[in-house]
């Protein structure tokens, strides 16, 4: 059993910080409801994934050292992104075994978790079940499985099990829920035509599911799909799963023009 009141360092992520602070606030709320003591280290920056995906391992290692230092001493590190947490799991590969940061990177990777996986697998569903049962979300959702969360961290059933506790919410699974949306970080910049075709396939599947809300665990994917849904004129909202689980759906969905970023800071 985990410590009933673990000290958790929140990995905010760049996209939450710059585009959707509510996702970070919702993550803090869920962690505190589960009994965690949450802190946000000010020294954290990017996880280093853009540099890593571009082949710049030196810059990635520099970022990794800063991140390792920033989260030193926490029992767990938790973030609302399988992609970013997945990058933290790759830190040991950046250092040779005799480098002092190798052992520290290995320790960081072992204690780093995506938020829904942490809540379900580490803290246990029962820590949040009463709070989730008190929530209500009247609507049908469909869930997109992000590549890194699914394939690197094994995040699949956890968000769905948590969502099933919310009153009024039903899940309609889309076809190819596990297929990439086409974002892929720098992939969408290097191969825009392929990326656009992939997200078009994804929005067709979202629409065909009959859901009125798209949920996911990575803002990069959600921003990509929300933008395509808007350009296609489809009235399907996109939200991060933690916004629903934390009962913070009173703000406009991702991509809505009247979302006031300043009010979330």
C-alpha cells in the first residue's frame, strides 16, 4: 500500500502551462482529494521531448539534469500527460552508467506516473470513489488513447475505470481509439500532409461514435483533434480527462474562442 499522504511533485507540462492551466489545477485537485500533498517545483521546464525527437541528445540531457534536480526528494512525480511522463522514463538512456545522473534518472523514472495511472494503480480507486460518485456529467464521451501513454506507460483501462464512476456519463468507444491522431510532436511539422490525413481519419471516428465530448490524457493530441473538429464544423467538445474527473467543466472546451486564459492563471 502507498503512503496515505505522499508528497507529490506536479510536472505541469508546457502545454498545460501555456494553453490550458485548468488541466494543471484539475490535476492538483484530484491529487489532493486522493490524500496527496502536492508541490509544484519552480525549477521545472520542458521535459526535453522536442529536442530528443529532433536528435539533439546533448540539449535533452541538459534539460534532464535540470528536471532531475527540480524533482529531487519527492516520493512521486505526477503529470497530466503520458507523453511527458513517458519522456521522463527515457532519461536513464541519456547517461552512461558511471554518470551520477544515471542512478538519479533511474530513480526519477521509477517514481514518475501519468495522473490517471497514479490515481488508479498507485493510490487505488477507493481513494477517489466517493468524490467521483458525487460528480455529474450529463453526456456521452469517447476516449482517445494517446500513443505514449498507451504504448510506453500502459495507460488504457485506468481513465475509463475512473470515468465509469461519474454519474450521468456514458462512454461510446470510437473505432481505432488506439490509433495515432497525427500530432506526434515534431512529426506534424515534418510531415504535415500525412499528419492531416491521420487526424481526418481520427475526427471521422470521433464523429461516428455518436459522442458529444472527446476526452483524452494528452493536450498535444487534444489540441490537434479539437482544431480539426472545429475546422470541419463538428460540434464535438474536446476536454482533458482530468477536467471531468475533477468536476471542472464549467469553462469552455478546448478550442473555444471565449476561453479566458488569463482567468485561469
